[in-house]
C-alpha cells in the first residue's frame, strides 16, 4: 500500500506536535521514522492508525484520500499498528488473542482460526503454540503474535513503534528478517525508532522529525553524524560551565544492579561529590529513571550497595534516605510531587509541620514567605493544580528542606519557558554552592551539557562511565544516546 | 471536598436543589405505584418524627449510632478508604460489650464500672475488626471493600453463632437474642420508659467533635487528607502512608465499636442478631451526602434518623411498608451524587472551552 501524508497538523494546547508534515511512502518499502522524545513521531503514527484525528491535512492510501475514524477503522483500511507495549490480553490464550477483534459471528470458528494461525506462524518460522497463555510469552513472542494478528486482519501496512525495545538479539534478527520478507511481498512498513543502528540496518529510507516538523530524509548509505545532526540540531550553542573542585563524595553506588520492566542495569558504580551536578542522558526508558529512583531508595537494587556519606543505606526506604538529607523531585509534578486539592500552605505544613495542632497563622506566614522568595504566582490558599507548570516546579523547589546533601530531579524543567528554566537552575546552582550534590534527568541535550559537570549516558540499560561534560558535544552525546560510538567510549573514558 | 472550581456557586446550589426535588419526585412515584396517598404519607413521616416528645427522643436514639458510624467513616473517607467493613465493626463492638457484661453480671464489680469496662471492650472489638480489614489491605493486597465485605459476613455469623450457641437463652435459643441484662447494667436513660441515654448522646457528640477537630485542625488530619488525595505524592513528601491508613482504620473501628456498645448497653440491653441495624451502610450514605464534612454530617444523620423513625408510622397508619424511608434515602444519595457528577462535568467543559483561546 502506498501511503501519503500531506500537510498533517496536530496541536495540543500550545504544543505543535505535528507541524505540517508531508511524507510519501511507496508500497513494498521499509520507511524509518527517526526522532528524539517529543519530536512528534508518536502523534504522527497515532494519526495514521486512527487513535487521534489531525487538526488539518490529508491522508492518502493508494492515491485515495481517506478519513480514519478509529483504530478499528484503520485496520479495515489495511493499516495495523504494533505498539511498544503490545496491546494483547495476557490472561488469555494466544488463539483468543488472535481471534479478538475479528469480524464474525457470535461463535467464532476456533478450529479454523487455529489452522489459519498455524499456517501463518509456520510461514514466518514463528514457534508459538496457539493454546499457550499470553502471559507466559516473552516480549518478542508477543510481538510476533501481534504481527500475526494484524496479518490475519489483512493489514497491508504495518506501523511498528520502538519494536526493538526489550527483545533479545536473535528475536530482533528474526523480526528484521520478517519485516524484510513482508516488504518484499508488498507490505509497507513504518519503523519508528530512536535507535540509529536499527534504522540504518533495516530501512530503505529514513525521515527525521524534530520539534513536530519533518527536518529531512535520507537514504542508504547513511551517514550517522548527518542523522544525529538532523535529530538534535539546535540554534543555541551549549556553554559548559567550569567544573568545581571535587568535594567529598555524597552518594556512592558500588556495583549496583537494577531490574525494571523489560530493562536490566548491571554493575553501575559512580560517585556524586559535594557541589557537583551530574546529568543523566538517554532516550526515555533507557534506564535513567530506574537509576535515579535507586539513588533515592525508591527502587531496591538487586545487588550492590548504595552509600550516602559513608553510611550504607542499601535496601532502606525513601523515608530513611530523606532523613539523611536526600530529596527526590519527580517529573509527574501533580501525580507524584504535589497533592491536588490541597493548598500551597497545606503543603508547607505537610513537609515542615510538627506537633499536634496546626498553627494556621504560622503556616500562612511561612507560605507567604516562600511564595515571595521563590516567586510563585499564587497565594497561600490557592490549590496546587491551579498553578501553571512552571509555578508547580517552583513550588516543588520551595518545598525542599533547608539542609540537603543530595537533590535528585526528574526532568526539572520539562514544559517550562526559558525564564522559569533559568530561574530553577539558578536556585539549584545555589544549592550546589552550599555543598549539595545534584543528579538530574533531562531529555534536552543542551540542558544536560549546559548544567552538568559530568554526564552518565544510558542506552537500553547500558550505562556509560561518568563523562566530563566539557568534553562532550551535542553530536557525540546524541550519537551515544542513539547507540553509536559506545565502543570508542570504552577505550577513551576508562 | 471542596467545590470544583470553575462553576459559579449559584448553579451548584441549583443542581443540589434539583437533586433533592428529583429524589422526592421519584419517591412520590413509588408511593403512587403502591396506591398510597403521597401527601398523607409524607405528613405521617414528619409527624412520626417530631409529633411528640417520645418520638423525638426515639429519633435521637437512632441518631447516636448513626452519628458514631458516620464520624468514624469520615476518618476513613479522608484517607481515601471505603470502609464497607464498618457493619462488622459495629457487630464486633456489640459482641465484645456483651461478652464483658456477661462476665461481670452478678459479680461484685460496681455496675457503673462494669458499663464503662464493657464499652471499652466494645471499642477494642470494633478497632480489632477494623485493623483486620486494614491489615488485609496493607499486607495482603486485599481491597478494603472486598475485605470489609468478607469480614462483615464473618462478624454476622459469629454473632448468630453466639446467640444460638454458647450464649443462647436457657431452654430455647431465639431470634430475639440473648437474655437481657439486669437493669443495673443498663446505661441510665432519661426516664423509665425512654430508651434515650444522655450519656450515649454525649458520646456521639464528643465523637463527631473530636473527628472534626482532628480532621480540620491537626497535622495528623492534614497528612491523612494528603494520603487520601494522592498517596504517592504524600509518600514523597515524607508521610508514612500505610501507617496512616492503619490508624484511620483503627479510629473508624473505635467509633463503630462505640456504636455497637451503645446499642447493647443503652438500647437493646442484650445481643440481638441484627445488632448493627444497617447503621454502618447508612453512615456511608450520610458521609457521601454531606460531602465528607463533619458539621454537615451531624445534621444529615439527624435527618436520616428522623426519616427512619418517622416511617415507622407508615405501616401503622397507612398500612404501607416502612421501607419507604430507605427508598427516599437511597434516591437522595443517588441524585446528589449524580448532581456532583454533572457539576464536575460542566466545570470540566467550562475549563476545556476556556483553554484554546
């Protein structure tokens, strides 16, 4: 199927997720869609697969203009989407998953469906038992099941969203072989990824998105540095700050291994020193959130030890870490950081209040004082959800206790304007000057390079040794995030 | 809970009023379907609740356990918990009270002290049963609604087994309960005929006042509110979340146990099969209807108690079933909740409309 997008636009509030994207994908080809987090890849694919409707623009399938109303409508028109988290039903059997969503009578013909499934599976060399339970399958097998299901529906175009996350190398090779064969049979494949290596290996053409716009296309042979530049290029040049004289270690991770959903991090060792800022860079879900949570005691290491100023805190709860001067500021401000429905003043009482009865007057004074110091646009009695994102972030900073030795931040300036961003970093740098150590996650490479002293790069669970920020560039960091340049790293950094 | 912002106060009040009108309308339809004259029925309910000093006193008798249950539920509601198990907690309070009174009856212990000890035992029983539901939730991952429901059945089976087994009347066991205690072990009432014990009313008022102060004025109350609204944020702000949930269960159990103790010592003077009388479930409705506010909950509980007592007139005067009070209470809660849903939806749409501009 030939797919053509013309001037597709979609905005969410002030954010232009897709800003007039035009792209033509011929039949029987594998098209790579490349871009960093928030570049607009997912929005575009959701539009094509019927999850959301574009504000304007046109979709043409085989030259015919169509409107796709829903995912079910998309599959009727021949477009199937394979989601990063397979959309299957783990407590059901493989065959039931295969049948689900098919048009048909009240009583499905299970025997015929089973025969069809076996034929289809064996033609692709997939060894899945139709009578197995889905929750016993690996992620790779669930992906295969999903592909078979979509083929069973008669899909003529397949969209795959980050399909190589969480599957083994042999499964990845099998997936690529399958996709190549499908393309040879006339299938149109849209391969969405941030992994440069995979895209270069598989795709017959690559489109790069950045900040909602299509910034370029490339065809083989690919030049990695060109792709990286297209993905990450910015107008502002980063200006790394001069690293401070290393202070005493505040946090030491010694041989820490962590396990999370579809991700394993093994044997990480590093030290965060007083007055130092460490940035964690990587595509979302590459392991940096898990590591940051482990620094706060929110995730317990499978093995290894976590020390805070020579005190072994391995396995203790976040509240123990807190008593020792650790603060953790989550990315989801309203979901995990602040309590919706409570006022600013209530929050200060919650975090600082002692004794039995609340002293409302003292609480109001404290709130008014902090609101003024941190320049929050709100009053002591406003609820936190009435604040803008920037002010919520200021509020989280205002809630930080006076003496802290380690501040952990997840996306501290995500969604904030430049003024709020600079303000927040000024405050954080003051904390550092006072002897605190800061570790933060950011998807913004400029932010990582500009504010970190050292950087840890994450790629699919691999963690780089701490790299001095002044020796990194947007290109080299972007390449590492995309999975290239790791071999050279091993030699140079150690 | 606070009014959702973005909708003017006047239209909110209008929606509430509409809910009440609709509830009365629906109840009227039920009355018409049962061939009962609606006006006469409502009049009888009113007269049955406030027509004489005697019935008014009965309203207070019914108010006490309802207010105690509601006060306890306000604490668990604040922590974001649905303590359905409150019925069982009331029952266990009554069982423990009876147990101590049976032990002390006929002994040399001063009757006043015996009553105090038995009420303390009731408190312990209610708290124990509530902590069991809390432990199931905290350590066993059992949702408190399901755990509570299960514990309600266990409590009621235990109660029946005691009445028909170890504590049965000499001769033949009876649905009318255990043998009544001697008069000395009754909580003193206003007069010989009345079942209204001033001490019980004082206990209930003290409970609701304490809960009010606890939730409004203390650090504990604020932390509980934070846990109820968003446990993960509360945890990151340093609030020990599961510990607070357990304490809230215990406090609700204390109130429920008191309700059971009052039912035994002041109202029935024995253990009966339906000792909790549905006050726990009714308390859930009162809590919801009052928007989880203690001051308003006391008034709504009084209104519900009046409906209960007033509707006793229906079978006597109009030959209608007294369950009409339940119909009115149930529809009232449903319509008020519906009005809240509509109000939130309107508020959401308002903000959504404002945003793109």
